[in-house]
């Protein structure tokens, strides 16, 4: 019994390295999660793991910024995304780190934006209101 030892990988749920481009170095299996993880190498030399969304490929350039393109792997505030966009790893509070929709294959959908709030349809079918300001 007991099984093999598992090395825990720290995941960057905050994506707080703003406006610094990164390249996906590897997509790896993580034994402690249901989702795969991606190793990012930033332009300044730092390496971090993130949750790997479907469609992310090795060698792809990703970034976290207010004007990031809407492609898998990029991080942007909800106020910059168009309605109907599928999202994952959602922050409940600004700068609080991703708390919702972090499991493998899960996506939420941005349904509406009203002032500072955004309505998101969660995978369970529930609707949640979040602050859309970064």
C-alpha cells in the first residue's frame, strides 16, 4: 500500500506577472490534480506553472495583461472580454487568485456585464455575479 510519492507543484493562480510575455515550455501531467499543467518560461527568466487550458500548445506565446488577445493561455480582466467568451480559473475578488472553474475540462461562460459586475454561467448551471474590475 501507500503508492508512489507525489511531488507537489505550485501553481500560479494569480497570473500577476503583467505585460511580461512567456513561452509554454512543457505541458505536464500533475498527479495531485485532474487538470494538466503548463510550464511557462517568462522573458525575464522566471518559470511558473499554470493550469493548462484546452488548445494550449508547447512553444505558444502567452501573456497576462489588460490588452491580451483572447486565445487559450492568456489572462485578461473580465471587463475586457466579449460576451459569450468561455473562461476558466476565475477570481472571485480582484487580485485574489483563481478560485472557480479549475478542474479539467471545465469552462464557464461570460453572460453579461453591468457596470463593475459581470454575470458568469458556471459549469453547474448556476449563475454568479463577479466584480469585473481588475
